[in-house]
């Protein structure tokens, strides 16, 4: 199954996440199929969330399932489920 989920990067105590499309069996920070955007939970800049909405809609139409956290972030950016 293909999932849209968060992949952590950044240093210790400074998390940043990529919103990625990946196989559900891969590790959290393992390889991914496509990078859809990024999310900074600390909101250190004005553009702390950036999502490619068009590509996200394509993946959802092709059967990708978003995790709960990814779904919450994507809804704030206007992605329809």
C-alpha cells in the first residue's frame, strides 16, 4: 500500500518533516517515491508548510492513503479528501 506520510529530517531538538509518498513497509526515514512538500512544526519561518497540492491530488486519486497527521496538514493547505 502506498501512503502519504511525514519523514523526519533536521537536527536533534529541531525537527523538520518532509511530506512524502512511500510504500507503507519502508522505514519512516527510508527511501520514498516522491516528495510532496515540507512542514516545520516549530513555525520558525512564515512558510512553515509548503505542499504541492496538484501532485497530492494525483496520488490520492491513484489510491494513496494519507496518515492522520499528514491528512490534518494537507487539509490546512486546501487538499480535498
